[in-house]
C-alpha cells in the first residue's frame, strides 16, 4: 500500500455564500460546521492550517435582490456580508479570514488571473445570440428570463433551471419567454464573449480525478465521472452585466467576469489579504494540501472548472480533496430561501442564546455526508435532551459534583487499580486513533459518535462502581474511582473541542485544564492529583416542548403563507343554466353518527338526519382531514338526489359538499346557523 504523503501545511477553503441573504442550517451542515471541525482538529494537533472563507458578492442573485428592494447591489452585499460574518462567528466558525469579493484585493487578483489566461491564449472568443430587453436596454441573464418549462409545463421556470422539476435549462429552451424586468418578450441579439475550453483539459482532469483520486467520497467521485463521461464543453467566462469585475481587455466594455470564474479566485485573494508576504506557499508549494469544503451543488465548479482554470494558469497546486456533502432538508421539505423555508443562523442564535453547540452537535450527528438528510425540531430536542444532557452533561456533572462532595474539589490520587478499572481504561485508550482516523477521512458523524462513546464509558463506569455507596466504607477505593472518572472528563474536554468548542472551553475551566492537547487524548494522567476542580456548572440544559412548539408553529405559519401566496383559484367551469342548477337537490342534514370505513384510509361513513323518518347513509373521502367524533352533531350540506353508489361495500346515498382549500385540505360545507334537517339549499 502506497504511503500517504505528509504535508507541511493545509489550506482549507469553504464555499463562498451569496451575499443576498443570511446563511441557514443547510449551508452549515453542508459546508461550514464540518470544515470548522476539521480545522479545529488540525489546530489541536499543532499543524499549520489556514481556514479561508468569504462572501460571494457578484452575480445575478445580488442584482435581482437589489432591484426588488430598490437599492444598489452594493447596499445588498454590505448588509448581508455583515450578517453572515457575524452569525458565523457567533456559531464559532473559526475562519482565519472571512473576506469578500468586492474588495480591491479581489478585484485586482481576479483581473490579473483572467489577463494571464487571456495573454496565454487560453480562451476561445465566440459570438452567440442571447436575449435582450429592448425597453430596459439590457442584456438578460438567465435568471432575468422566465417562461414555460418544456419538460413539466411550469409557467414560472427560469432561464437556467425549472425549480418545479429541477431540470437545467438554457434560456432559449423556454416556451413563451418573458423579461423579468419589464414582462416584455425579449429579442435575440448577437454578443461576443470569451469561453474556457474545458474540453481541452478533459484528458488531464480525467487522469487526475478518475485515476488519481479514487479515495474521494463516492458522491463527489461519481458526479465528476458522470460529467467527464458526458464530455466537457467550452464555458463562458464573461457576461453582459453591470455588476461585477469588468473584463480587463479592450473591446469588452459593458462586460464583467462571470461569477463562477470570479468567485473561486476569492479563495486566492482572501489568502493574499491575510498573508500578503507568504500567501504563495499556501497555493503554489507542493508541500501544501488544499481542501475545499462545499455542498453538492458546487462539486462541478470545484472539481472540474476551477482545477481547469488552475491548470491553464500553470503555477497553482490542485486540491487534494473536495469532501462535499449532500443537502439537508427541513421537516421533510427542501430548504428554500425564496419560500423562507429555513432555519436561519442569525435567528437561531437569538432564539437559543448559549446553545451554539447544540446546533453544531445536531447538524454533525445528522450530517448529509453521503445522501440527503432531514432536520426536524423533534430530533433537535431529542438529541439535546437524551444525548447532550443525559449522557455527556450527566457524566461531567456527576464527576465534578462527587469530587467536590467527597474531596472538597481536590483531585484525588489513584491507588491500586482493579481489573474493572483496567478494562475501562483500555476501552477509552484507543479513542485518539479512532477519532483521528474518522476525522482524517472526513467522517464527521462517526467521529462525533466516537467522542460520545467516551461519555457513555464514563457513565457506565460511575454507575457500575457506585462511589457514593463505597464512601461509607472504602474512601481509598472512592479516590481511585474519582481519579479515573476525572481523567475521562479531561479526555472529553479534548475529544469534543473540535465539535463543541464552547462547551469544551467551559469544561476545561471547570477542571482547570489550561489547554486541550491532542497528544494527551487517551491518557490517564492528564489531571494531576492535588489539583483542583471548580464548582460544577451545567454544560447543557433540557429544551422543553413549548420552546420546540414555537419553532414548529413558525414553520407552519410560513407554510400557510407560501400556500396563500402561490394560490391561484381554479378556472371557472363552463356556464350552466338556472334549470341545470335546479336539477341538484341540495339539503341540510345533521350528523348522527360518523365512523371510518374499514380498509379505506380516506373514507368516512356518515349517518345523517335528513328530515325524513329514516336516517341517510353517505360515504365521503375526508378521513384525512377530520376525526369522526369531531363531526358528530354538526350540520352539513349534501346532494340528496344522486343515485345510490356502493363504496367499499357501503351504499352511499348522496354526496357531502366540501371546499378544497389552497393547501389541498377539504373543509365540510354547512349553514352558519342552526336550521332544520331536510331544508333545501337554493
């Protein structure tokens, strides 16, 4: 087996979020929490590592947001860059720099990068037809064009993608395209742009990835292979837009660098901003390992397009790994910024003060590492209460409380260890190797489980040895037990530092451990006898049902608002005559009994007083929306002169009237006031 190369330093980059809105839990689970865990782990080991992040402040989403709000693009990026930067810091995402692509450093770096490739002849110049809005006197980027999707018929598809069916599109694919600016039909006009010939670099990319990086995560490797097998095509690096970095050559007036070209160069410009004197060793030295943390929607850009740009430039190192995650959903539905269907980080920090580590823990334990996963508030509560509180917090609290109770906070010495002590110590000795193995291979969920295993070992040790009972007869044995328990506590302070930095720091202060030293992980002499522990403070506290309900209620309100916002009444049915209407005998009845129909999930069987001597039976498909007992005693409207129809073996003598709400919910129709059963409606 080939020996793994040892690097002198590591450069970690994180995907640059668009500064047209705040960050949400999907961004955190996909990119920033795993990246921070990895960087904290390397720092814990004493390695030379930089974590580079920043805001992506160019591109059409910024201009669309600015246009909607009637402000400038610069106003938008200034606002959201600060919100993102502050909230990331609030969660403990420990960037060495969080920069921005509107900085002068980035403008110069991106311009110089383009110019070098242009001077080397690495671009293709092409003239093509693109949409233009004559009234607005503006070229239309893909997101400024809407129309009917040719695949699913959605009338609100964009020029780059239909969000209803997920199909990638070209603007010219749309049926009945319209300008999103004026609503006019755009015209096609010729325009000149410069293209990156990705097909030129395809053989080298194929060799580099498919042969040289088979260790990459299967979701990353598989997506790269799919694109390579499909054949790479030239891709435009410029576009007609008034917001962005101007194309730095003659004859390119009114054109800017395409955001996909400009944004990844932000990693380089931010490194230059941070380390102006030695930035090149982090990008051009073969002893540097470069790791890109991204979400799955950025795999192609970071594994194929950006590396092709670096290959064309010629002096940069290529990334060693791109451990992209899949998507995190919210309560069973895809996170959507446009629908406000998200848990926003800045709002979480306000709603749950002091609980940064709870979110970090849940997002790591439930990380979408190889497939999409789901965040629910119930799972959030359960993991906090049943794992952080009941396992980790419980053990730490017991260990420190017992030390204060029996030894006045002084760490006792261990005397003779018995077989059970040795077995317990052996069980956690290997934690450093197992934890390191998981973190080195970007298996953060497994690594977190390994750290939590330590707390489980500690809880079991105290439960089995019962020092509170032995305190009456054998204090020497209690001293040994508590020494072992405190050594496990110190191990926890080290093991959890990358995952739960706020709690780990609080724990270190409680046990007077100056710093976390990775090399001591797994050791049984981290804390010296005679040292002191402070009074116990709760690391975590239970989250009650009311707190969780406030969050789920908020999401329900958002769901209903989206339904109403997107609700379009059905078209009015063809005209009928009054004589046709009179043929329907609509009456009011009172529900005497109601029950579910056996072997039919959707059907309810009604027994109705219709004003005659014999009750009427009607079967209705509303079981999904009502409990039978809630309908008994209610008055309903029904059609009395429908022919009898057998449904699941029950003769149904009519139809109960109901209205379908915007969310698909059926609501039974009845009179506003009490009327006699059998009264006609008309």
